[in-house]
C-alpha cells in the first residue's frame, strides 16, 4: 500500500471535491503512520494522478474544483454518461410517481388537491419526488380558494421520455375506448413494463431503487 494508491481510492469514492487539507488530515492519522505522509508527498501524489488520468486511455480525469480534487468524465464521453443516467432514472420511477406524472401530463396545469381527487390518495410524496427529479414544475397558482399551487410537466420531462412535444403522448380519448391498450402504449412509449398508469385505487409507495 502506497500513498498514491490510497489517495486514488479516496478520490474515487468521493461524491464532492476533496481538498489537499482533507487528505493531509486523513493520512496524517496514526493508522497511516507507515505511509510517512507529508504535505509534499501528497502534492507529488496528486500531480502523478493528474498526469496518469490525462492519458487518452482513460475516459475520466482528475480535475481541480473549488480548491479540491475530483474525478470527472472527459467531455468526449459526456453523451454516453447522459444516456446511461437517463435510463437509470427511468427505472427509479415508482408506480405511484408514474401515475401522478401521467395525470399531470394530461390535466396540466393541475393542483395537488385535483391530483388527490383523481388518484384517491395523498400525493405529497409522489409530487415531491417528481419535483426533485425536475420532471414537473410549479406553473403558478389557481384562482380557486386558497390559491393552491399548480403543477405542469417540465421541459426535462420531454427529454427524459424522449418525446418531441406533449403532442407525442398517447391520445387521451383512447382511455374511454380501450383503457388496457392505452396503458400498454403509455408504458411502452415511456419504457415502463410492469405498472398500470391510471388504476382506480392505488397507494403511494417510496420509489423503488434498481
């Protein structure tokens, strides 16, 4: 075990930039006494790692951000990462979130009380999750008593589902003629395969992590 490899391991799992001082504090502890860490050795190790990952054989590099160090994907691989993350996010949508999102997509702008009237259950959790993922946005306030917030799909909603406009949604009137077929089309179009969209009764459940 050497200092460079240890620093590399710490930076690899870090979710935010790691500063030089952070590394000095970590590897200055008694359990790492065998590394004989000094600020100069840390600087040397960081320079070596920067040089190593600048090589074309790696798809990421070590960058300096906000006085810290972090591994970042190189620009030429950004599209690969973007597509992978989009697919991952799709899989994280729960049945409750997808149902809520479908109602918003077709009824927008819509208030939370209207959502809860349609679904028959509290929608706080689903709405919050959709806001966090930027799939919906607050579009204003209703003129009804209390002036509740109104929700609509965001621009990211179309990017997320790979559609050009809201006109690309399955036709709403299909529900009245063949609801099962409509649900299947909605699921296929949006990459879902195992959850109905607008059941008469449902309950909110935390999003499933895949």
